[in-house]
C-alpha cells in the first residue's frame, strides 16, 4: 500500500486510540449480529422442518429463500444514496435491519412448520432479505471507518464475531431446542440480536465521503468507477478466483468425510464444530495480526499459498490415512488456512472499495465471490463422481494457482487501489 503523507499521518493521529478502539469493538460485535440470522433461515430452520416430518423435497425448496444473499447488490445502492433519519448513514440502516430481524424471529417463533409452512417460508424469505441488507450496511460501515492499517485486524475481528454467531445460531441452537423447544429457541435468538443493537448504538461513525448526489449515480457510479480503473477486469478475476481452491476443497468436504472416509456423523459434527470453528478463528486472528505488519500484497501471497495447500490433509485421508487424528488434522488444517485466506480477502475487498460507493461495491465484490462458490457445487459433484476423491483434492490444490498468477500480474497495481490511497 502507498506510504502515508504527513497530512495523512496527522489525520490518523486525530482518530487514534479511543476512536479506533471503539471501531474495532463495534466491528467485532457487528460481525456477531451479521452472522446470527444466517443459520436461522438455513441449517437451523432445516433441522426444525426435518424433525417436524416435512418431506425432503419441501425442505430442499425452502433452501431457495437464501438466494437474496447473492442478490443484495441490486438494492445496495439505496444504502449508499440515502440515510435514514437516525444515527449515521451506515448505522441507521443497520439498526433498522436489526430491529426488523428480531421482530421476524419473534414471528417465526409463533408458527410451526407442520401447520404454518407457508407463513414460515414467507418470514424466512423476509429474514434473508433483512439479513442481507444488514450485511451490506455493516460491510460498508467497516469499509468506511477502519483505517488501512486496521483492516487486517478489523477483518479478523469481524470474521471471529461472525463465526461465533454461526456456532450460536447453528450448533448451540439445536442443543437448546432439544431441551426447551423451537419457540423458545427462536425467541432467544431474537433477544441475542440485542447485542448488535447495542453495538450499533455504541459504534462511532464519521462521514468519510459524500453520498452519491442522485439515485442514478448511486446505481451507475459504482460500476463505472470500477471499470474505469486500470486493469479492472483483472481485479474482478482476482476476486472471483482467489479463494477458488479453498472453495472447491470445502464444497464436498463433509460428504467426503462421511461417505468417502467413512467417519461417523457424530465424529464429523463435533470435529467440524469444535476444531473447525476454533481453527478458523485462530487463522483469522493470526492473519489480522500479520496483516498489521505486512503489506496487503505480501499477505495475499503468503495466505494464498497456505490456503491453497489446505486441502493436503483431505488428500492424505483420501489416500488412506485413517483415525481421529487424521480427521482432526484435515479439518483443522483446512479451516486454519481458510481463516487466514478469508481475513486477508476481506481486507482486499475493503481496499478495493471507493468510500463514496462502499455499500454497493463491497456487495458487488462479495456477490461475485459467492457466485463462484455456488457454481462450484454441481461441478464438484461431477468431478468427485467421475475421478474419485484423491484426484478431486489434487484438482482442488491446482485450483489455487489462477489466483496466485493474477496476484503476480497485479503486483505493481496495489498502490492505485482506492483503499490504499485513503488513510483518513
């Protein structure tokens, strides 16, 4: 990243200790708020429907409500253009979505999949829409408020909060539901959204750039600004391909461990929840710590290589390494390197955003990454079926190379990123 000027250094000093600390704390708690609704419209809702006796076809169709997470870029410009009449431009939208999410969770708690499936489906779709909008506002807040030297740590804290929330609303929610029932579980999750509300009220917000002057500019400006950059298509290809190998390896990892390596359901569940989550959080925090000391390009290189090698543990299991140590090593290794790659990837997306359009551009970049991961699903199944698991994970290792080659091609372009120029 570019060297700060004396003016930049003065601006950094102005927002030093108290403000920066409050932003980092807020980013952590907002990460929790962002991650909490995901499982409640996905895996946890799926489990509720499964134990309620719904058919597999019905449960599969219900999964379609999650598509709004990809489509959020369509309404993200509204968050760039308009501010609600309370708090700041980013926190106003965040607070409105948090309160609405809590209300929807209370509504779902009052229904049952056996008697009110249509109502639950509509509320789940609304929950996803509100959650995707909250994500857009929180991503924009993090992009706007974090200083460049804090992006690595801020990304790590946000990922840590997000993963912790997924554990609460995914794994722990099922345990709670087994003892207290689904109504009490969804009411508890609604109450836990209060953590995000407190974080939003606590978070400082300084307007870093003027909003787009018109709605047309809010929609057209972000894309035009991206495409006017030098080597714009190469940057977009990097967003698409940087995590390709990691995404390919993880696409069928659970199926492989259950059907290919013949581990038990309980073994895979506990190792994924405990060792997988812990390794991801450790990786994200280690990446954030190093990114405070390394230039962004070096961190992308080192963590890109490591996340590319993350599939080696699964490859060893596919080649015949058995037992619980093999399972723990494969899951922990893949999740540790995935955490490293995710943290630096989030920092890259923040650096690529122009603060005038941070909500829309971050939504666009993250949607591009999501589309790549979703598209891998059918291809991964075909490859595994046709070639077998050892070759599948060899291909996953090879899929890391395109992103590294693009990094090499862009090695001199990093100082031109909007986030590299914006220090204050």
